[in-house]
């Protein structure tokens, strides 16, 4: 299994699916984060670029991921980058990792960089239909990123509507929080969305919706189940 998590900024990969990634890597899956604005240059109180990169790699290590793929596209300005350049960056990551499943941002997120990355990931996800030798896509999922997906106003586009729930263990939630703690200044005190309490509460809510003790939720953009997976 090769899975790609395509996000705009360092920490989005953990916020969106950190516990799921922990569960997947424990099961033997290969998971890689593809972060288009790897330096997050516009972020307030951002550490030095080399320090942020070290934090990003440390977060990946906590979750058992492969080394991240880091782009240097401009933070909070991805709308100024030609769409094709973003798509080609994601395509190169798909080809390099042989990815067959992609997790990315929901296109209704409040953060515009998330929208641009979601659009690029959706276009790149069709690479296997255009280029021979690329693994066929099994699934494309939209994530919910705390302090972005949950802050969006449902006025212009359809809001996040979860329809896929991945059960996770308490240890996976703890590793998600530990990975977030590797990023300087990301965690906030409750009741901020990026607090320990909010992260644990969301996992409990999503778990209850799925009949599990804990879960992360996603919205399916594309899925191609096989007879074997349908049989269970």
C-alpha cells in the first residue's frame, strides 16, 4: 500500500489524518506527505526554514511516515501560482511514490491555499488515466483540518460531509497529538480547534458516528472498491 497525503502547509498532514496515518503505518502501509508550501514563509512566529523542516520530518517520524516531499510554493499565495505547476508537482509525487490512495484538503476549507491544493490534487489524481505505468487510483479522500474546515462558511460551496470513517486506537490519537507537538506553536489552549481537548473530542465524535471508540472522518471524492474489499 502506498498512500500520499497532499497538503498545503506543514502540520496540515497531521491535523487532517494523523491518527489514520498512524493506524495505516502500523498495518504496514507506506505513507508520504506531499507539502506544497513546505517553508510556510507567511506564517507568524515561524521558526527558521531549516528548523521548520526538521519539525516536519520529526512529525513524519512520529507517525511512521516516509520522509516528506517539500515544495517551496508561496504560502497564502498559491492562487498566484499557475494551476499547472501545482498539478505537476503533485503528479511527480504520485509517480515517485507509486501512490494509489490520496488524502487531501476539502475544497470548501476557509484557507485558500487548501482550496488550490485540493484542486491540484484532484487534477493530478487522474494521472493514471493519462499516463501508462501509473498505478490506478483506488481512492481520493477529502480531510477535515481543524481551524480551517471547521471554520468555513457554507455559503459558496458545499461544506464537508463525512461519509468514510477510519477507526483508530487511543494510541493513534496520542501519536497524532505528539506529532503536532513537534511543530512549534501549532497546538493552542482549549477551546481553540487545535487544542488537545478538541482533537480528542472530534475523534470521539467521529468514532461514535461510526460505532467505534475513536475515528477520523473523510469525504469520498473517488473510490474504486474491489469484490474482495466489498466481501470483507
